[in-house]
């Protein structure tokens, strides 16, 4: 289990982030002049803490910035803001991962449904409800 500790310090637009590596070693990541702290995760809702926030609309404003409208389906929180390309990239990756997880969930769900069907079928056979003329 990886642990990331975010300690943003807002003085002089400097953000210090302490990252603990899997080896146990701790490093400090310092970034300057960010529009927003690097700890910000766009998929996390600032209102209800849910992690289902998704982009409704987006438009590139310049080479490195995007204007994005975000919406949280859990509490209807929404915002339109300008974000850095870097943050959008990370968000995009998170969304990709979320989609993969969803597909995996669906796969497991359909497998479970099939097992249920098989169980029902076996029960029907045992109860004598399935006769040879059904085939
Ligand atoms: Zn929310």
C-alpha cells in the first residue's frame, strides 16, 4: 500500500509534497507557480467527498489550459473552471482507470447472473420442471 502525504504550503506559490516511496524512503517534491496545488484530484467532489466527478464539457483555452465544466452525480455539485493540462491528463487517466474498473464490474456481474441462471436451471431440473421436450 502506497502512502502519499500532501503538505501544500501556500507561501510564495510554492507547494511541497512529501511522497513516501514503496521502499519506505521519503522524498520531498517541490513545485513552483502552480495554478492549483498538485494534490488536487478532479474526480474528487469538494462538496460531498465522492469520487464520481466527471467532465460535462471542456474546451482548450490555450496550449496548456482547459476550461472544464465538472459535475458530481452524487450531490449535483458543479463548477466551470480553468485547469492545467497536467491536471487534465491525470484526470483523464483516472477516468480511464474508472472505466476499466466499471467494465470489470460488469463482467463479474454478468458472470454472477449466469451462475444464478445455471443455479435456477439446476433447481428446475431437480424439481422436474424441465422435460426432454423443452429442448
Ligand atoms: Zn458531490
